[in-house]
């Protein structure tokens, strides 16, 4: 759709572009925003707003960048509601259910997998998510990982090869062979559809040597690094991510002082080279586990992102507002920190500077809330507060 579009009558505009006294969220009052060719063309006081072909009246509500969900596993079949119910009755989460989803995913047709991704992508968009990263990891054969990523790439630029999610049952007694296969034919088949490589570095999944070998193979063919680390217990995953210059280490539930220091040493620079700690409170909610301590990371100067981890096992939510509310209530984040982490933080975790901000030149990805302030995202948990979404400047 061509032509310019003016969003005006904005009560509170969260730009994430600091300066001008708006705090870290770069908040502007009585602002307007002009969209042209899918990009933000102008931001300024409403009284100076340029003429436009069309108008979106925000009616005094808050407007913020669309959410950036930098961690999701959407390519799968089946669900694990019974496993969830068992956990709520006292069973622990071990990651063992991943193999159940692998079986269902292998048995599904391309169209069935595509329909699930489409449904969850639409569900997330309705809740304000304008960018979503999508991982493979429930195929675990050369063909099933390649098709998972091929389908994911139909929906996002940020696709992640997670062939090293767990060792599949047929390789259970020869994990070295599986790692060799991941680094060889599986990576070759997956890489054309992937921007990132990820490993589940955890007891019961991949140890640090296997994880390092797999991530290094991915880096060698140009993929960026992300790591599932320190989710179920302490371990070397976070420091491995820092060692390899990962864009993000995800979960970070069990951290030592050395882990926090290693993350802090990567800095918070705008140049996009720091390693972000991506926290996934939906997983702790759905596995009834202690939440990560976001305050400790923030106070140490670590860049923090929030994401859903949407998957059928440990976190079957696509809702970034839900994650913001959990982070504020359970992880000692302020509402402003949580909103930043769910927008600009996610963009940092994906090493992107065109999203997560509302400034001239950025993508016109934004949400209009049914509320006067970003505070309401945590203050009114469970309430559908996303009134409108613009994605690439197009009202959805
Ligand atoms: O990020 N931890 C590893 N992978 C997923 C869970 C996958 C599953 O249980 O199906 C996660 O939580
Ligand atoms: Fe995950």
C-alpha cells in the first residue's frame, strides 16, 4: 500500500530513541509519527505534523514499537497439554518431552507444519509482535531440519538452525555421530535457509565441547550464534556464548557471578557486538520453576531482552505482553525496563537496528495500545491491550 500515513493524537509515544528528556524509553508526549514506504519518515510534536494521505487516530493512547520476539520454536506438530498438566501435579520439567514433539513433527506434512506456523504468527501479530525469530529443532534429520527452516523462512528473516536441540532417539548411544551429522550434511542442508545457529547446551542435551564444535561449524558458514544456556541448572553455556561472540544467550535462569561478569564484559554498546541475556519467563511459568533474576543482570550492566520461547513443551504462549507482566512482577524489572527489553532488547538480540525503535528510517512497526501508558502492559495483566498494529507501515 503506497502513500503516506500519519499516526496522530498519540498520548505517549515510546520511541526507544533516548535524548530530549524522555528517559531510556525516549518518551514523547503529544507526538505524531509519519509513515512513508513502510518506514518511519518523521516523528515530532503533533502541532507540526505534515499532511498525509491517510490518518490513524490514536485517540490519546500510548504507541510503542512493535514487540520483537527474538526466541520462538514455531515449527512443530502436536501439543503436550498432558505433560503440562503432569507438571502442575508435581512432575519436573527435564526437556525429555522434546522427543515427543520430534515424533509428531516428522510425521506431519509440510502443509500441516506451515499451517501451525501461520496460526501462531498471526496470534503473535494480534498481540503486537511485529518481528519473530523462528527456530527449527523438532525435525532432527537432514530432511526434517531443512524443511522446518524452509517453512520458517516463509514467515521471518530471522531463522535459526537448532539441529542440536537434543540427540534424537536413533542416535542415543552414539552422540558423537549425531554431532558429526549436524556439522556435516544437516548444516549444509539447513544453512541456505538460516541466519542463526543455536544449541541447547545443558545436561541431558549437548555438553560444552559438542556445543562449541557445532556453533563453530555454523560460524564457519556465516551463521550468527545464539545459545540455549543455563536453563535447568548451572553450566558453561553462557560463558561459551560470550567466548564465541554470541548475539544472545537465552534462558539464563541459573547464573554464577562469573557468568554475569562475562556477560557484562561484552558491554551494552550500540555497535551491536554485546552478548544479550534473553530471558524467557513463559518457560519458568509453564515449568513452575524459579524465575531468572533480571535485576542482577541489569545492575551489572548486561543488556537484557525478553522473549516468549513459544513452543509446545516449556512455554506455549505467543504473548509478549504476558512476558512483560511476568518480568515486572516476578523478575524485579521496572515496567520501562521490561518494555525496552521486549522491543529494543529483542532487536539487539537479533543484531538489528531497523526495528525496536521509532525514529526516521526505522521500520514502521508499531502498536497502539488500548491504554494511555506503557505501564498498563504490566499493570493490567491478561487484558488484550493491543488495539492496532502497523507492520511495515501497513495497518493489520
Ligand atoms: O527453550 N530448552 C530447550 N528447548 C525449549 C523447550 C522445548 C520443549 O520442551 O519442547 C526451550 O525451553
Ligand atoms: Fe527455546
